[in-house]
């Protein structure tokens, strides 16, 4: 037979979890904030009382994030009424502290403050932790109406919303910082590897005893291929920096053949395709469009490169072009591991990369899909991930037959980003 945990141990564990939540929200000992000060002023106005506070209940103190009508920054936890109110699931009201048995001997009642009326509402996070209270205080006893308490609960909800927003912002900033740090490490690796290959090949070419033309040609091919890889990585970094700075990527508007562009992208990818993969271009007959052929090829190259990374040995990658919904759809499909549903949008973020173990250790800057989607927007189109029921991944690039004006493309990009 198991031993039932004592109420003291349960309460101790719950208090430890609550204090951990207080620490997670990082609100203690932060500077005054106008958003919270407006709430306490409004609460005091609604109740017509001289004092209102946003109180955070710490381990051994009650700290005021906002205080209206008092000068102290914190008080000991033991005499504080907020320490009792924070344990409640709803409003905690003391109409007359001098006769209420809960507060008869409280030093805040008997002491200089002379507290007679107190109403507090707990600040409850989305995951159910009670961080503190929003409360109103008076030196005169009084009754409180239901609508007043409802208003106090609404104001407490506003305080919690502010705390949640700030926590989310901090978490996002921390996530981005981790992603950027990871990107710096990855980019350094992506640059170092081809640089080492170029340097090694160049040093071999310096050897006076290397007279074999075939060997020299192979070394020159290594230098050319690795230089292309270097240029690609540097290009991604520069394009990402431009986009982050709000600089639009340059595009042109000219007549171009979608099938021919797809063919050139496939031919370029085949030149360095792993032997255990196949890359096919489906027959297509679509009319010419007004767009930027070089940018379309850049997008397709990124999608094909992504498909190669995530394809298993013996996998097949197919590229197709077809008319779709009054425009042209480029489609890149692979038979790889697919993308988890939770990652479907994140893969288009800056620095986003799936687990390297899933990509067989193949690296990448995590900028390719981000830049590809931004380019699609600049061309007046969209780039989306389409889940595949039987595994693998499909990316669809939809472009109009006629290029929009630069201003219209910019509006399209903003609308898509907002959505």
C-alpha cells in the first residue's frame, strides 16, 4: 500500500512550482512600467480608494511592480494580505479589517497604515500559477459591489496579458539569439569546408612535379565547384542581411519560359547530385510568363537542394511546371522524411534547420527557404509547403503570368507575411 503524501509536502511542492513561475516571468526587481501604473491608477479610480498595487508574492517578501498611493517598494511576506489573496482562485475581500477574524491582529491593520478595506484578485498565468495580486486598499471600511469586483478581475487580466506578452517576447528573443549563435557556427563551418578544399587544391597545383593534365583538371574542377559553394553561402548571408534591414531584393521583369528555367535548375543540380538519388523533370507545356528567370532559378535551386538533403538513399526527386489557377505552378517533390506538421511554417524562418541527424549530417545555413519565400513574394507569387500523405515533401511556387508592379509586389509580400 502506498503512502499518501502529507498536505504539507503537497503545499510545499506547489509553492516551489509557484516560485519557479515567478522566476520564469522575470518580473521581480524590474523598473517601474507605465502599462502597470495605468492599471493601478484606474483600479483606484474605479473603487475610489487611495491605494492600489500590483503585487508579486516572492519567497519571503511582497514586491510591488506598480504602486499607487504608497511609497514603499516591498514589505515582508508574513503580514501582507496579498500572501493570502494569492492563494485564492477568485477575489479575496476584507470589508472591515478591524472586525474580520482573518485580519484582527495584522500589523498593517493595527499599525501606521491603518488598513480597513482590502480587495485583491490573484494574477493567474495561462498555465495556472498564481504570481501575485492586483489589489485596492482603503483606510475606511466599505462594501464592494459585484460589478466593481468584475472590473478588478478584468484589470487583473490585463496585468496577466502584459506579463504573458513580455514573457513571450523574452522567449522569442532568446530563441532568436540561440538560432543566430547556431547560424554563426554553421556558417563558419559552411565557409571553412570549401575554403579548405580550395586551399588544398591550389597548394597541389603549385607542385612542380604535377604534370598530369588529368590531375590538374580535376583539381581545377574542385576549385571551381567549391568556389561556387562559397559564393552561394556568402550570397545567402548577404541576401538575408538585406532582407533583415528592410532592403528589397532586386528583381527584373522580362519574358521567360518556365519549362526552360526549370530545366536549367535541374541540369545544374544534376552536376553535383549524389549518385544514390535521381532527379527528374516532368514534361510540361506552359506559356511564357513575365518574371525574373534568374530569381526563379534561384528559388528552384534552393528547393532542389533542400529535397536532396532530406531524401533517403535511392530516393527520387521530381520537378514539374504546370498552369494553375490563372498562373504557373513550379512543384518540387521528394520521397524524403517529410516535415513535421509543427515545423511546416517554421522552416521558412531565418536560420531554421531541422535536426542534423535527420539530414544525414548535411549542414546548411538555414537561410535558403527563408530567402526563397521572400523572393517569391517579390515576384508577386507565393511559396508554400504542401504536406504529402504517404511521406516526403512537396514545395509549390506559384507565380502570375504577368509580373505585378514593384509596389504591388511589396504589398503582396507584406500581406503574406502578416497572414
